[in-house]
C-alpha cells in the first residue's frame, strides 16, 4: 500500500517537534503550504508545526514506515501519486530547487542536518513491519493470556531444554531474521525424528529462544543444515543410548566477527555465541524434530553438552592447518563442522618437551577412550591446547607428521585386547585375533587447536559408538550470509 | 494481547493407534527382524523354533545397521511378505 494518495501532486513533509531542524523550518513549511498542495505529517505532536492549515497525525508512524523515512525533516515531491524526488535535513538551495521556489527559506541558515526519524528508533522497524502486516511470518501464533507468565508458558508447552528460554515474540523473531538474507519460508532441511520440514523462520524462532543474537543466525542455519545431512545420521545420534550429541565447531572469519570464544575456557560457559548457537541447534531438534529425552532420545546417561556444545577453533596463532582446511575448505571460508560427540576427557602432561613424548601421552589417553579393550569403535575429536601446540611448533612438527606418529601409537596387537583377556569379559571378538588393529577407523580422528594460553592440558571428546558409515561421520558445510 | 510464535513443526502427529492384535497366528506369516545388534540372532533363533513348532510360518530379515532406521525397501518387503513383525533389540 502506498502512503502517497493516488493522483496527489505536491509535497509531503515528515517532521517531529523533537527536532531542532524541523523547528527551524516552520516558516518554510508555512511558505510552501501557501503556494502548493502540501501534506505535512507530525511524528510526535499533531499541534506541530503551528500556523499550517492542517497537520496530519503520524504518531502511529504508519506513513513514516511506509515511506521508509530515516531522517526528519524529509520532503518528498510527488507527481500524480508517484514519488519523484526526496530530500532530508535542511539544505536551502536543494529545497528551493525541489520546490521551484527561489524565495524559500530566506533568512534561514543555508544548512542544518536533520534528526533520526522516530520510525527507526531501536526495535521499532520490526514492530512496525509486524503491525502494518508486511512480515512474511507464517508460524502459528500462541496467545499469552494477560496474567500468564510467558516463561512458564514456554516450559508448560514443552519448548524448553530445562533452562528458561527467551520468549519468541514476533518482533524478536523479525530482528533475528534480519541476521540472514534467506527468506523466512525457505526450507533448511528435514529434521529427525519426526522428519519435519524446517523453515528459516522456525530456526529463527528457536534461535531467539536459545538467546542468540541475529548475527549468529547464519551459523545456526549452517548447523541445522549439517545436522540434516544423511551421513551425519542425526536420527541415530538422538536415539542412541550412548552419550553422543551434535558438537558444533566453527572455523573461518565468522567466528571472530560474532565474537566466539576459542581461547580460555573454550569448552566451558560464559561466551554468548558459543553457548547459544549449540543450544539453538538442540532446540530445533527438540521442537521442530520432536526429539526429546525419554521420547526418541534414549540416552542412558547423556552429558552436559547436550544442552548445546559449540566452540570455535583457535586459528589465529595455530601452527597447524585448521579443521576446515583439512576438510577441503579455504581459510577465508566460514564453516560449521558437526561431530557426534560425548564428554570431554582430559590429558594432563606438564613434562613433555619433545613431540615424541607428548604424542605418546596423548595416545595413551586416546587408547583408553570408550573402553581400553575396544578398538575401531567411536571416533574422537582431539583438542590441542596452545601450550601443547608449542611443543610441536618448536620441533617443527606439521599436523601430518603428528598424525602419522600418533597413528603408530594407536595400533595394538589384537591378541592383548580379546574378550576375556586381563580378567575382563569385554574386548575384541576372537575373529580379530592374530593381527594389529587401530584404535580409530581411517578418518576417525579430528584434531583442532583451542584453549587458553596457559596450561599443558589437552582434551579428547569421545565420538559416538556407531561412528563411520554404519552410523555418523563428521560433516562440514559453509556458512551462508 | 501478546503473542508468541510456535517453535514446533505444528505437525505433531495424532497419537499413534495400535493396530488390532491378531486373535490367532493360524495362517499368518511372521517376520523376524534382526536390527543387527549383538545376540539378536540368538533371541530370534529361539522364537523361530517356537513358532515353527506351532506351525507358524516365519521369514527372517535384518537391518543393515542398528544405528539407522530401516531402509524403505526393507520395510516394503516385510509389509508385502508378512502379516506381522517381531523385532529383536538385544545387546
């Protein structure tokens, strides 16, 4: 709907009393109104400007919104209902040219900048878009009764992971959607376990609830997209009795742009982006996919990262190529990698100064993951801290060289870990006897650099028991704007 | 009136109804589905013998991996060849 009346020829001026320039040009408006058709709209006070035959009340800001006014005063010249030209602020020469009135504003300063339009006050554009029906939102609207607590409503409806969620109001969702260029109705993927189609709008609603900023939305969308890839097997990751959940690892410039943590306490709490992006993905699986604990989520114990587990790789001072580069992307591409993982296991080694020694330490811990007598089971994600990285850097060990040395340490004579050996019934089946076997399948160990500058601790994150083609493999997708 | 936007798929399936239980197995063919977890076959071997001694026809099937849902082709084959299914979870 156009805010310019059909067939109107003349001037439309938007002003507010709370603007010195608008007050300055009151005589100009009086001059204009005396000589031409003028529609003057006031954003804050219909008694302003004085001395005009009529001032139109735009305190609801509908006209300002529809005319896309950013600065007051704005003057628009219209011809037969169509905008021909507009100016904002006061510039005597330009206003004279636009109005074809060479005597306009005589005696006034030649120039005075305008003020911000009330329609672009923080938060208002989304409200106005919603109010005047220009949104493309299609989600069902849930009424909050006057005395109802909206936080409790979210719990009662089963939308929460157990922590409070930010109530997904229309204006919050619209602000969130401003974080992407993708259309609200675009389908991102089909979310297990209900195999429900998930639109950008539904992701935005859940991102609001998780506490995301709009700038995080492209990362959340990429994470949802990755979780829907068949090879990631999100259905199984959810349904398993094991510990696994999607762990989100962010690489590339976007991690720095949105202020993600890749340093101190990187796997812990305290950074909004890290905490809420992982949570948003889990809320999408819960709310859109219908995957809830006790329902299709059959985890025996679970782990705290199932609320959300997301972090960025510390790329800026890493000696090694990043995870995304290893996986075929360029360093200036922003990516999201999903790893189906469980809890964090520590490796403390404060004495190794030689890469061979540190490699053996890391291998010793990795060999014990899941079960020290089970090989070829879960994948793992190794998080190397800066102080451990220093040992490899000082010895000029590339990532490839470390991988090769580590792989040798992760091979065992299968006879030592057969079922029943060492008085433990668990172990490899008899058919594995008489050979050597690796702890991880080919491609089953991911390595990233992250953490604070002090501390000779690294970490391994245990993968899902069903790793590889029979279950889940890590997936990487690029982040779209 | 304040509103919130629904974060769910808005397609929550109506409560799934159980199919009526068969009154008898006479003349029915029973699918025995192994989901490929360890020792599922032991359980199904016992069932196969028991059903066989009652004169009930059985057919054996298995999923490629327990970690994934059964492929559509397998589900369709079972539906077209059998009247009911017994699935072994095991471990």
